[in-house]
């Protein structure tokens, strides 16, 4: 197949002669008509660059797919990831750390599974939304309390006390919590909405307060865009986060030497669910191939 080139020739009479001017492109040369210092028409020729500053190579297209994927996750989870990386300042520095960390995960996973089977779903034409995969949303040295037994599949967390320790003070001891410490449950609903809830032990309740079926719902103060249901089964406090079943994680935040520090949390988002986003992911042409975010790489 040959490229079609349109050429326009203009003639000018001068001293009884004829001068032809060309407009158009021949090969890599572009012809136009300009003017010289005297204001007279002259032929102008320029050559197209043989190399460009931003070539669309396969490697670059893949990199843009990785970045599009991670930026959709940034959009969805910004309320958490802007402050949950230890040693990193709040705001954009923490978001940049999230991007750096998860870009590396997505790239490594896609390169290891170039056609299918990678956990981030970069296989075939997935159009928009946070992709399936295991996103690191917080990173730190704090250890999650073993007393908070979180069953991801059932959507139920339990805190097992005894009849002797079924008090606010006993709850703090079981979790190893001080006055400023809290838990955050984060995750996605089956419909793709990002949810989080922070659970503080209610500061209005004295340590000596006995926990019962009548007051267990007020044991934790909650804040976020999601609410859990708290109930009591004998000496077991149950926290129901059922709508996030299978796609949730836990962040423990503790105030240590005046600084809030976090546990590491990785949310495993199940495959096959499209998490709604505002914009479709971009398609980039390179040679005869079309690279769609999630396309064959």
C-alpha cells in the first residue's frame, strides 16, 4: 500500500518567466510557501523528524497501561492512601508512594503473565475501573492485633474476650490499644464502590464500663463512608462488614512517640468485577497493533 501525497503547484510570472511553487509532502519532506526578507514569495522545505521525543513503542504502551491502571486505583482509594505510608508525608508524597509501589507490582505481574492469568487482569480489553489485583494501600511496621480475627470470606470479624475481661479496659488490653489508636476496615463492594470505616474505642466510655448486648453497638465510634454492625455473642464481640466480603483489608493505626504509624495492608480485589471509574482507559496505536489498557502486551 502506498501513502497518498497531495501536491499543489503554484506558478508566478517574473521577468517573462515562470516559477513554480509546491505545497504538500513528498516522502519525509514538507513543502510550503513563505516569504523572504523583501516580502517576496519563496519556496520553503522542511524535513520531518525521523525520530520523535515520545515514540510509541510496545514498552512505552505497556507502561502507560500500567500507569492508567494504578491511577484508577488512586482515584478510587485517595481517602486512605494519602496518609497511610509510614515515613512518608501526608498528601501527594503518600499518593506518589502508592503509585510507585503498585506500579511495580502491576508491571512485575503483567510481565510474568503476559497473555493471561495475571492477578491485575491485564490480559484482554478491560475498559475502565480499578482492575482486579492485590493493591498495597498502607505500609508500615505496626502489627495487626491477633485478637481482631478478621474472616475476609465471611465478612465477619471477632474479638474474643472472657466474662472477666468483658469491659472497655479489657477490650483495650486485648487489642493493645491506647487512647489514640484505631482500626480501619477498607475494601470494595461487589458493585465496585470503595468503602472504609475507622473504628475508635469510644472515648466517652470508662475502662470500667461493662460491655453488654445493650451497649455493644456504641463500643466503637465509627467514621468513614461505610458503617459496620457490632453485636455481642456471649463474650465475643462481632463486627460485620459483610458487603466487603472477599475484598477487604485491615489497617491498624497506632500513635507511637507522637506519630501515627500503620500496619501494612494489601486489598485483594477479586477478578471479574468492573470497578466503575469516570473515564475509559486509553487506547494507543503502535505499528499495526492497538494497545488498550488491559490489552495483550
